C-alpha cells in the first residue's frame, strides 16, 4: 500500500547541497559489497547496552505513579466513519467547528450559511493544551481536573464546507474570505465537567476568545524593530497582525501556550514581476527558500477580495517606493513562521511572536526538564521535506518561582527572547552535535547563498543559516515531546517522498543513518509508487550529561512506522504487529500523569486498511536496542549500506492502538486533566476530500462525522466537522490503565 494522494504538508524547498552521512562518514557506511537480493538484507548486531542506571538516565522520579504496562484491549484497524476507542472507554464531543463561544451567537447550522467565526470555534482543530482554572474562575489552578481553559489551534480549513455551494472562483467574494480568514488561528475556551457529566464549553465565559489572522500581535526577540519586519501596518517593525496555520502546541512551565505557525507561506502571493521590482536583491533568495517564488499562487486567493488592507496584506509583492518596505507588504511574510506565546488567562493580552526561536514551519515546542539555576531548552522541528531539527537555549537560568508569577508573558520574555538557537547534525555513529546559529559563525558570516546582516537576519532566515552550517536534512520533523522521566526528546519524522537511494534531483536527499529507509509500496493493490520514506519514523535523542546546554547528544530511532506484514529486513524494522502497526506519525505527546507516550498519525499511505489513529506507548531509552544494517542496490549496480541504531522492539504491553478516527481525518492534538482520567483529542478535517461540484450532494461526502453520531445539525447526512473529543474510562480510572 502506498500514498494514494499528494500530502499537502509534504512540501519542500530545501535545495541546499548539504552533504549526507554516506559522503562524510565512510567509517560507518560502505558503498561496496555483495547484493543479497532485492534491496539487500538487513543484519542486526546487538549493542552493548548498559542498564538504565549505568547509562546515567534518571529514574522516573518526575512521575508519581507511571503506568508500567498497557492493560486496555487494542483497537482494530478500521475504515468506518466513527471514532473507535477500546472497550471500557467512552468518547464524547466537546466542541466542533462553528460552535458558539459566546452567548447570543446562533447555534451552528452547518449548511454553509453560518457567519461570525470570530465568535465561534474555528476549523481544523490541532494542537491544544489544558490550563487548569480555579473553581472561583479567577485564575490558574494547575491541579483542577474539572474546570480549565482549553487553548486550541485552528490550523486550516476545508473551505468548501464553509459555503452553501463550495468555494467561488477568483476573484474571491469578500463574504467568503471573511469566513475563511477568521476560521484560522487559536481559540481559548473555558470547559467544565459537572458531577456525573462530561466536559462542555462554558458559553460566555470571560476567558473565551478567538485569536485570528487579524488579531494585533507583538514582535519580540532579536527581530523586534528590525528592517525585515517593517510593513504598512507597522512601519516601526514592532507589531504585526495575527497568527495562521497553527499546528503543534506546548504548555510553558509558567502556564502559557506556545503555538507553532507551520505552513503559513502558502497563504501569500507574489506577482510574476516581483523579482525585478525587488531588484533581485537578497530578499528574493529568502522568499525562494521559504517557498514563495515570483508568481506563486496563494492557497485561498484572499488578496483578490478587494482593496481593503485586510485582503491586500496577502499580496507580498513590492509595490511601494520606500527603501524599507513601510509603504507596502513586501515584508509581511517575515512576520509569520514563529513560535507564538499566548496567555490564556488574560483575554486582553496580545500574542507574542518569539522570533529568537527561529522562523520556519513550526510544529510543537518541547521544553527540557527544568533544573533551578540552569538554562532551559525548547526543542522544535521544521515540517517540510529535508528540513531540520532545532533547539533554543535560554540565556536566563531557571527560577522555580517563575512558574507562579502572574505576569506570565514577562516570564516568557525572560526565557524566550534572549538565548541561542541551534540546529542539529546527526552522525552515523549514533552521536550528534548542536550547531549555534549566530551571526559570528564563520559559515554563516561568509555564506555565499545569502548575505546575513545581523542576528535578526539569522533567526528570520533560520533555514538559510542552517543550510550554511551543514545541518542534517530530515524526513519532515513534526511534533516533538520530552519524556517526563528520562528527559529524552522524541521527534516524529512523518514521511518523505524525496528520500532516495539514487539522488537525481536537488530536491532529493540520500538515505542516511537517521533517515535510513527508501522503499516502494502499493496502495490498495495498485502499482508500486515512487520510493521514499513512505511510513515515517520516530527518532529520540539524549543530551550528553542530560544537560539542556549540551552541544552533543546520542540518538536512535525509537520506532519505524510500517505495515505489520512488511519486509522485516527493509521496512518493518521495529517488528510491529497488527495491533501496533501505523504509518506517518505526526502528533506526539507525553502524559505527565501516567508517562504514556501518545502517538498520532496523519497518513495517506495505509488508509485503505485503516483511518488515521492514535497509539499508546511506554518507551525505553536511547541505546536499548540494536544496530541494524540496510543494503541498497543503486542504479549503477553498486551497493549502498546504511547502519542505523534502532530501539528495542516493543512488547504487546508497551505499544497498542488506542483510537481510530473517522474517515479522511487526521488525529492530532492531545492533552489531559491533571489526574490523567480524561484525555482530549482532536479529529481534524474528517471528509476533507470534496470537490466544489459535489458540495450540494451529501452522498458524495466521504464522512458525515460527528453529525452521524447525533452531534449538532445535519444528522446522518451532515457536513463533516473538525471536532475535539474527550475520552474517559468507564470505571473512572486513568487513561491507559
């Protein structure tokens, strides 16, 4: 089975000539040898793995009562249009696209006529976090498992379902753009679980708010006030508007939301003559690297809806005569692509764009375990083909008292505005280095591909800086998460259609130790597709000395996504069974109550066998497995051999499928109550594959969820809606126990 459609997120603009492992580390990679058949054979050499204590890995003291063995019955793969959880568990919808957040707003009709999305839940529910609220509703209560603020990303939209007859052609009617724009962004909503009931949104709560692409925001960190940030809206370069295409999230140690702007570039357009208008200056190299070539068409065409500034900003062509861009929107793209900090407890506060953490296709941000008196780190991935893994190390050292401060955004400024951004290089021997991205780095200062002016230029063009220092190209780094016991950091590498054995294009990357698989697959019995990393994998790393400030680490591949029946020597390297197999890992989150690692998928490769899913895992630690060797036959007949460290194969009690979603959906976003007894999960874009011509015919919909469960308007023929569900155990116990 293989990818049956192009993944809209499987994009790439990294044509840098960075070397690959087999080019620089010949001690671990052999190009010669006998071909043992097919793509070759995988051999396993057992590592001399020390015990957990001998490896210096901390015990799980951070977890009060971790679950040591998964007891639930695994959920079978399914293509049914429903959300399936194990026996003994219940699932209920908490909030769906269009649900009112305020009193007086009409209930969602779900027929394409609804408006006022600034006052409703947005679309494509994605990353989210749980912020406990005191029972008197005055402020934080981190231990409250019955009342909270749920802060949630609304990544994108299935715009055909927002309108009565689908999307109109360009130029787009203003009324349609006025729905599509505010359906993006972030929502903060109060939720409450009464005794004997389930969680519901508290309509009219003073905390309920929508942050949309129109919401005023502030630029902080190295790029604040820089020439690159100046626009007609904010000629001083210290302000901007809104946030868009928000994917993963993180809860900061001081109680705010950190939300990542992911595929934001596609919302903007440039005219075909823009390179000439810019004098082919260095901004053209930046725009090309971030995927906005001259003549690039915008995703929704909002810039065609009229001359109003709220539409005009999506055309980033140079049209003014100023030297600094203060009379047009040529720099508007530079104000997107950041980790954005939001205080959910203060509805009047402005979102803060923390530019120091770099500008790229952000997913989530995982904080290191904290030690008073030492800096903290934030780990991040850039979700595009052949992009990089980063971390931020704060200049300030952690003070435990900062977790209790009421001026939460000021605390954020303390830790997230001053520090050092690093990018990862993975070596073939299971080690790696963090390379500082600073204007003083010789490779950055003298980079021929782009003339960096200052540190602001480095963070705004972090991809180019990472190119300059030779970072390792990865297979779409998406979510990351920190194990609450060991402090090891896990990264999902979703897939990469451009991971190849034979590199024939600048967009290709050769197989290497950290991204070792390239294979063909067929979908629903069809012909073999183009080779690549079809099913993705999960990589983990351990900082040397377990220090956030370390510039060296060890790594291995925790799990390889694969079909259970796939070749164990070349594809199913983690020996997954039918209760464990998965494809395209995306969301990743550790429970602080149980220690369970939750793995979510966004897949197009295995969906003939199952809708997207979520698995529960109890991982080991870096180095608990073996080195596996993959041999490939190249087009010229030579052999390419790749060694990769692979984690210990999971037992049946250590990895199980917990949930399968509705048809044509992605499973994404995960958080829980502090007691670990209620788990929130997002079912994103069910039934998103719909042609404009078919919107009027419900029989053409791939999904009718959640209307087909009785939720909201429409019933069995309802238009599908993204929604947040809450899962509880019928006996009142902890999820996964």
